[in-house]
C-alpha cells in the first residue's frame, strides 16, 4: 500500500520500467528526456488523442485524454482513448506508432501500461475491465489485450519497483546482453545512459584480473 503522503506514480512510468528500469529512472528520477525519430513519431500519433474531448459514434461514447487515477495503487495519468458502450462499460485503447508486429517482449510492455489503465478505470467506475486494445498507427489495426490476473499482478509489482527507485533516488544500472542490444538501439536516451560504459567497466575488471596473481580466475584440469 503506497504512503498517502507520497506523490502518485505516472502511468507512463509503468511502461518505461517494463521496457528498461534505467530509462524509467532517467525520465522520472532525473527528469531527462531527449527526442529521436521514434519519440517524434509517437508524439505525432498522440497529437489528436492528447486533446481532451468527447464524441459519439454508433452508440459508443469516446473520450480522449481521460484523466485516470487509482488511490489504492498510487497511480495517476491519462488514457489516450476510453470507449463507453451504452451501458457505460469502459474500454481503454492505447495508441502506439509503428505496426502491430512488434517483438513479443516489447509488446508486453505496452500491455502492462494498458493493464494499469484498466485497473484505474475499475477503481474509478466500479466496473470490471476484462480487456482493452492497443491501436497501432502504421497498420491502423487494433490488438485486443485480455487484462488477466498475471498482468494485474505485474502492474502492482512494477509500481512497487518504481516507488522503491523514487524513494531510494538511485538510478538503476543499464541493461546488458541481448536485451540491451535490442532495446538500447532505438532509445532516445542512449547518449545519456551510455550503456557501453558499464559494459566496458566489466571488461576492464576482467582484463585486470588476468594480470593479477592474487586474483581467483579459476583453473583448468
């Protein structure tokens, strides 16, 4: 349970942490953000839905930039689009640039952000939100996302992790390995993060150990 005296966590931080904890720290702890082609495309996609407004089409009320919050989880933010049917059932739709053919682990980060929105809507309207959708601007297609229990649990775990980072004021380390190769390439904060610097430090320590007679580098039979 979050401390009521603490500032709520932005919903965007849930997606940022799932993608890369260090990216989340740079944005939400150090207030750093740089643009690249990917962020600019994302801003262009959100330009319309970021304007608050309501419209009705085929009996469905569509609200843009709807403020969201969940006091119990300490979350706050807004939904790109929430559709309400004739019975008032909310259905969140998160807009993303690109196509729906994303790598599964990257798509999972978007799903987590959508699930956080669903939990907020449930708390606000007192209705279950069993699913939502991700709308991909390039393909102009939706991908339906069931809001299952695993996703709900992950939202709470990530919210706790982000809250712990903000309390400690410690920037998480860079990603490493194959995950870093995939995710760092398109990150607008790569120059600030300098993930290669951390990898170089590990290599330097290993190299020094080779020439240290007291270092335990293992033996071969």
